[in-house]
C-alpha cells in the first residue's frame, strides 16, 4: 500500500485528489495539509511514502517544504503537482529533491502513474515540460537567480510577496524586525535589486507569491 499525504491549499483540489487516490487499490491517503508548514509537520509525524505537493503553498512554499521534508523524513518522496509550467520552476523542484513533477493539466491517470513511479524509485516529469526542463538542468536554460537565496531568505521573500510588513514577518518567524530588515537588504544585494517593489516583483515572477 502506497501511503500518500496531499498538500494543497485549495480544498476542492485536495478533495478531488483524495477521491482519485481513494479509488486506487494500492493507495491510501493518510492526511491532507493546507500549508507548507503543515505539510512538513504531517510528513514528519505520519511518515508517508509520498507527499503530493503543490508548488505554491501558504506560510512555506512547496520548494522549501520539500527541502525540509527531505531533512526530517528522508524516506518520504515528494511529487510536485502544480500549475507552474516554466522550466526554471520545474528544474528548481527537481534540484531540491522532488522525485516527480506533474502539471495540473495532467490527467488523473498521469498523476497516479507519477506517484507509483516515485514510490518505485523512478523520477517522473510531465511530458508537457520535460524537454525544456532537461535543457534547464543541463545548464542550457537561463538559470534561476532565486537559488542564490538561503532557506530563511526564501521564506521571508515569500512573506514579503504576499504583503506582510517587516514587523509582521518578525512576529511570524520569532525574529526581530531589525533582523528581517537585514535579510531583506541582503536579498536585494544578492539579486541586484534596489527597492522593495522590485524585490516583490521578483518574488511573484519566480513563484514565491501564493496570490492567484
């Protein structure tokens, strides 16, 4: 039996996936997470075989959640399921440890196939994006400047992108506002950006924002 944790903040999507997986004789849905933080916590507590993870998640994006799951539940494999189809996003997910990547244009059978492939130790990338992704991973793509950022910087960038102030971020992450400002300034230096507006635009363009 393949034990699956669903991580998607859209309840209708999560319910649909639960029904789809529930019809499979070799699969069991062991839980659903609505935020990236919850996905990490449930993966650590439940130790599922597979986490079916949305790329864009509140509180902690799917990329950072995948990194943390690899650290805290190394036997669990992550299959990303997202509407993000740009090669840099897919390559980023693969680089941080996702075993599969399916777009939300995929059929139910394709998603099921990706889960089974990941459980068997194989990598599965959606045919709709695989060519561009191979080029990106081989270094022929444009690269992803967000890879310059640390785990904490990516977390703060996501919170900035969805409209939180330094003070709010400090409270959420148990940091001082001065520390958050230091992280923000460091990110702008790394990315060669001059103001907060440019930083927020960068975040949205590179998939850090959970805004639709």
